[in-house]
C-alpha cells in the first residue's frame, strides 16, 4: 500500500472510530453515516476487531432468526497497547496508551540520583505493573515500549549505561523497545497533546538543570545523523567562556540552565532541582537579581534558537521548564531576541508559547513514538528482546 492509500485508509478509520465514540452502531449505519462502501467498512471493522479496538455485541432491538445474528459494533474496553517510560536524573514517569491514541494513565516515581540503572529498570517495571492494576489493563498485546533517557541517543548505537534498564523493561513487556532523548520526546508530545497541537512542525526548548530541546518537522521527530538534534544547550554563545562538560567553551547551558541563573543572581544556596520542580520558585522569581539573570539567559537562548529557526523555517516555538514558569516577560525577552535575528517572514509568524504538558511530557512522547499507526518510527532501530534466548543462556 503506497503512502497516499495508507493515509486515506487512516482517515477512513478515524471517521469510523469517531462515530463509535458516540456509541455502538450497526455496520449498515456505519456505512450510511460515513458514505464508505460496504467492503471498506467491513475491512476496517475487521482490522479494528483484530487489534482489539472494537468488539461486536448483540443488537437488543433486532430479532434474530435463521442466519447471521444481528449485531452492533462498539469500542472495546481499553487495553494497553503502548508503554512510555522517561528516565530522569532523580526519577521516572510511566504512561500507558491505548489503541485509540488515548492516554490511559500516568505515574511518577522518584529515586536517588545514585540509583544504578539495574535498579531504575526494576522501579520502572514495578511502576508499570502498579499502573496496570490501577487502570485494570493488561500488557498482553503491547505493540512497543518507548523509552526516554538523558543525553543524546545515536541512531544505530543502542548502547549506554541505560541499556540494562531497557532490557529489564523489554523482558517484562515482551515487545520491541525504542529509545530516544527524553526532552526530544517531550517535544513530540507537545505537538500531539500540548501547546503545539495541530502544528506539523515546532521547535521545543527546555531550560532546567540542563538545556535541551527537540525539533518536530513535518510531523516527525527529527533526530539528526548522530542523535544530537535539539542539543541547543551545547551551542557556543561565548568562544572565550568557561569550559563545558562537553569539552567545548561557552556553551548556552553554562549561561541559561537553572544552576547558572541562580549563581548569576547570587543565590548559590538554592538547589536547582528544587527550583525546577517549583519549590521556592515564586520567591526566587520575586528577586530582581534572579529576574535580571533570567532575562540575560533568555537573550542567550534566543540567539541560539534564532539560528536554528533561520535554518529550518519553523514558526511555532514551545518553551518548557523555567522559561515556561517564569512569566510572560521572560518569554517576551526571548521572543524579541529571536525576532531581531531572523528573516522578517519568520519573525512575523513567530509564536512562542509555554509548554502545556509539564513533567509527564517525556513519557507521553515515548507513547506517541511507538503507536502503530504513526510514521514516526522511520529510522528507529528497535531493541528486540527474546525471552527464549534469555532463558537458555
């Protein structure tokens, strides 16, 4: 099936599912209300039944006699079809998605930063199972697991300290696992459920303990050749600046992350992760020194993002983390800086909005990554796990 036919079939499927959301109907009514042929309706219903999205039930208003019993087609009970897990430095979030692109539930679990990856994997599995119990779903028939981790994930190089946790998840679920950067996945989630919903392309910038982001171009999450797309924090803003942990000098992250902003404001006693989580945020934002440091950080970030927008010609920018919480005046400083450095055609249409999804964004993006009807997996190599191989070694 070519792409045009594939997307036409998806559109027909969405129409049928949309009608079924209103309640069970007969095949004949589906045909009449959609205008689709009997063969098309039958084929789509058969696919949806196979995938567990719909179920047939007797029609209580129709008498049954010889031949095929009268039946209605309705949505089946929700089942988990996709799992999303986002690992952060001091915790994780897990999300369950069903076959209708709906989020069934989300859970959060903290852990110490010193926690090893094997234990992090065990926490993820435990949290996932608790979530299934809470929402009364099973993991049978899961299409895949999306996992977000800190740092770049290079295509074709699915190895890292996180691999032991990913293997633990794969063994528990028994499905392919897809891995990407958690902030980049948050960018994807914002274009589906969040501040950039309805936009095929968007740039996402997150300012927290680090500075990162992501690009969604034409409806697809862009990773780059080496998995470093969206690493705005490691763009140089001052060639003579201090050395960054990435080995370069004067990176944006050294001036615009939460620790740098607090340090520049003389608040060295404040804990960056507490401020990022919202604890003491209002007090910090009321400090004129913090406000001034935030504005300088917004200017630096605006310079970096402007360079990216000049290249990809994207007009929708979502800011998360501290820039989302800090208030309109900080986002205005950021947006004005961007506009002053791009072509008029980009500046006129630029829209800068705060992220809408907050902390669960990475896990939601991981769910979106593996949904079976999405073209987003192009270029992603799955981490497949064989239960048989593990039990025989």
